């Protein structure tokens, strides 16, 4: 469903992604690991359509058969791409339910479906909140406003559940969570796994992968995927640490 | 340089006082007229070299004479035209004023306790309420500016509301001021007097609406409000003048001990809008909360000039104003708080937040604290900004395009002020109005 070919991106002329290749098929869970500053968030944001990054002409990304790179961010979302942000923004004045209803209806309209009215949407939201175990009061709180770090991450998963994307990219959704919060978030994600939905889990810590078991693990380093393997690669990385990468990779340059 | 034509304009206003009908005007009201006249004679029309008007250029109003209407000409307003301009939607007692003059046939009393008066000021000067009017009228208005003096010089009609001791009025009182085409090139001197006696309680909606006429007019408004001990007033003001309509208003509030005053001022439409709101916290334990929202765009000018005086100890004041600024509009917000020497234990805070929707809109927002007491708590803050790109990207990543996102953010920004006002009859239409105004047009 997602094919990334030779993805190169830079900010203000400084290259950050230096040629990424990745293929994700329906139902698969891919983990992307790597030390701080290796370009994990940049990769996630470029896929989501953030305008701050200049993507090279020679790069190509197709998603569900469509050319993603020429598509505005909102159209990518309507097509079924979802990004759970590493640092979700706070939006005072706008309640979660108002925000999510607008989002869901934008997606429905783009697919030729009728908009949900307030009642139907409220039912759907309630069901999703139960599914992933969040406080019903989330609905009427302003989006992420005054939320703790853990609440923000949970709210991202709630949005994921409501928007029902085909591909969900989770950018360090596990970072900064204590073990209980991590469990809640992982259970949420596991419930949302399905045959036609794929996940890219961006993470700094191997710990997440004890809860959400990936099909593939990739290691991103200095803007390139330098290793790919099964879930055992995460364990190897955990054992040897990112310094091992630095030594082996930097020796090649 | 502009003094010469402006003093001519002032002389023209003074000359027009001769046309004021004095038929059955009581002598004490005639004395007020004379007071207004002599004050006007001594007072320059406001200009930008006056401290208080530095940012508020109303030359467009000063350069011409808006002859005050002195009687209620055949106005052709009927129930349908009132309905078209009503805006407020819910059960209210309603009094309708056309070009400043009370039209009894168009109003209706709803659930008003018998002793509560809601009527025209002109009528009240003569009837049972003459003593109350005499005791309050022009007693609360300070020497504010040439236009308030002009208002006094031409004082005739407006609203009179009197709520007797310990009387609670549950149903909102809606005072609807309509500007019709007969007001074009002219002004209405609207004088409102609101008196709540000790322990009285009421909710009053002051609503100004104009037909979008082609020619300019001026609503020249003075409100005098007296709140007795432990009285409680919620005042909601809606300014929706015609596109060429100008609105210069001074609201003067005198608060006795333990009284509560909550004001919600919504500046929506009109070429020039100036809401001067002066509150004197004159009795211990009095509390006021002044909220406002101004929706500015085009080439319009909106000025909210607050002037709060803490005269005695242990009073509290809260000011929260927000502006949404678009086009080439100019907005001014001044939160002047004067804490006099005796006003120990004053608790005052103010905040003004402004959302810029265009690069060409201008705002001058400033607190102005003058504190002469030493044991006080006074805070203030002001922000001006637009929605950060990271927030817009967050919306887009959820399938919501930028224009829709900005509309939602603007609506959410206004919501904080709108939601603090708990008058149902205004809340729903106002929310809908703001939603429509800022939703992207397809
Ligand atoms: N918008 C940006 N502007 C400038 N530099 C950026 C921007 N985004 C990322 N970078 C830089 O790119 C590198 C990779 O960052 P990032 O993708 O956030 O890494 P990771 O998520 O793996 O920690 C860092 O050096 C970072 O400073
Ligand atoms: Mg990151």
C-alpha cells in the first residue's frame, strides 16, 4: 500500500533524509528505530505532507496507488494516511468532539458519503472511547489543551480509532509514558490492527515492541535505513545499543 | 489644522439646539439641556492629540454635522421590520426604540413583576417615575467628551428601567434600538437610565441594529446605570449598526456596596464603533466583570475604552476582551484601571487577546494601571497573534483544509467570551452569527 523510493528531503538546504526505501503491505506492522536526530520524525512528517521539508524531484512515494508527494496534507489524510504526532499541539477553544466530527466528515465527504449528524457522531465517538479506554470527558475537553503527556498520546490514539485510516504512522507514541500508560496505548493499537490496516511505529525504545509485536524492524541512521530485519533485530539493537551502530556505520563512511 | 472645520461643526450643533422642542419638557430637564450646551461650548470634538483618543481617529464623524432628530417622524416600523432586525431569539420583555424614540406599540412585557418599569425616558420624566429620574439623570455621567455633552444638550428619549428593592427579574429585558433610513445624515441622541435598587436583580440586553443604508448616521448613546447595595445586573450589549452607521457610546456605571455588574459587549457591525465603559466601584465588596468581543474587518474602526475606578477597599474587577481582526480594520482596546488611595485589597485583573486574520489589520491594545493604594493585587496581559502553522498542519493532517481550520480556530477563539455569557436568547444566535461569519464560503 505504501512504496517509498529513494526519499530525500532537506530543510534550508541541509539534507536530513538521504534516500529511504520502504515497502509496507496491508496488515503489516513496521517498526522504525534509531537514535535521536536520525530523521525518524522528519520521515513521518514528510509522509504526512509537512511543507517545511523540500523533497527531491527524484524521490517517489505512492500510497494506495496514488502519488503522495504532490498531494496536499489534507488529501493524504482523506485517502487514509494518519500520523500520531510525537508532540501533539494544543488547540484551545476547540473541543475534541467538534474537531473529530469535522475531521470525520471531511473524510466522509471526500469519499462521497453523507456527513454524520451530531447524534450519530456522538455514538461513534463514545464507542471508540470505550474501545481504547479513554475518559468520556475527553470529548468535551479542548484538543490536548492542558493534557498531560500521557493524555496527549492517548488522544492521538483516540483520533486514530475514530478516523479509521489505512496506514497509521505513530511517531514515538511510547516516549514519555509510564508502563501503565504504555499498556493502554499498546492495547488500543493492538485492537485497531486489522488485515487492511498497516502501521509504522516510530520508536526510540525497544520496550514498545514487547507490547506491539512488529513484522519488520528497520533501523534509521543519519537519514538512511541501514538495517532491516524481523523483530529479533530490535532485540539485537537493545543489547548492543545505538553506539554499536555509530561505530559500524560511521566506519563505512 | 482640522480645528477650524471641527469648531464650525460644534457651532452648528449648538445652533441646532434652537430647534429642540421644549413644549412639555420639565424645567429641570431644560436645565440639563443648558448644562449640556455649555459643556459642549467648552469642549473640543475628540481628536488624536487628546491622550484618550490618540489611536482613535473619528475625523470622518467630526467633519460633518449629524443633526440630532428632535422628534419621532413617521418611521414605518412595524412588527415585521422589528422581527427582521431582532437577532435576539428567546423569551424577553421587549421595548423598541426607533431612531432613539420609544415606540410603545411595538414592545411587550413578559413575566415582569408589576412594579418594574421598562419604558421610554421621555415618558418617565413626566409620570410616576419623575422623582427617580430626577435623582439619577446626569448624576452619573462625568464630563466625558463633546459627544456626551451633545447627548445631554439634546436629551429627550431612550430607555428607562427601574427595578425596585429586592425585586428579581428573571426574564431578560431586551431594549432594541433601531436605526431606520430616516436617520441618514442625522444622529439619534439616545439616553438610557437603568436603576436597580438595593437587592434587585436583572438581565438587560442593549441591542443596536441598523438597516444597511447608503448614507452615514450617528447613534450617540449615553447609558447611566446605578446599582444599589447588593444589586446584580447582567448587561449584554450588541452593536449591529448599518454598514455606514457610527456608534459613539458612553456607559457610566455606579456600583454601591456588594453589587455585581457583569457586562458582555459584542461589537459586530458599524463603520465606527466606540464603546466607552466607565465603572465606578464606589461601595465595598462591589464586583464587576467586563467581557467583550470585537469582530473587526474591512476599513472599520472599533474602540473599546474601559475606565474602571476602584474608589473603596475590597472590590474586584475582571476584564477579558478579545478581538478578531481582519481586512484593513483598526481596533483599539484600553483597559484603564484607577486604584485610589483608599482602595486597599483591590483585586483587579485584565486580559486582552487578539487574533489577526490579515497582515493589514491594526490593533492598539494596552492596559493602563494607575495605582495609588499599596495593598492591592492587579494583573494584566495582552496578546496579539495569528494561528501558528503547526496548528494549521495538525488540522490538515486530520483531513481539514486550511480555510476550514482557520474558521474553526476563529470560532473557538470567540467561544471563550461568548460562552461566559449565559443569556440563552443571545447565546445561540450569536454563536451562529460568528460561525457563519468565519466559516469558509464555498
Ligand atoms: N523543521 C526543521 N527545521 C530544521 N531542522 C530540522 C527540522 N526538522 C528536523 N530537523 C533536523 O533534522 C534532524 C532529524 O530530526 P528528526 O527527524 O526530528 O529526528 P528524530 O525524530 O529521529 O529524532 C535533526 O538534526 C533536526 O535538528
Ligand atoms: Mg522524533
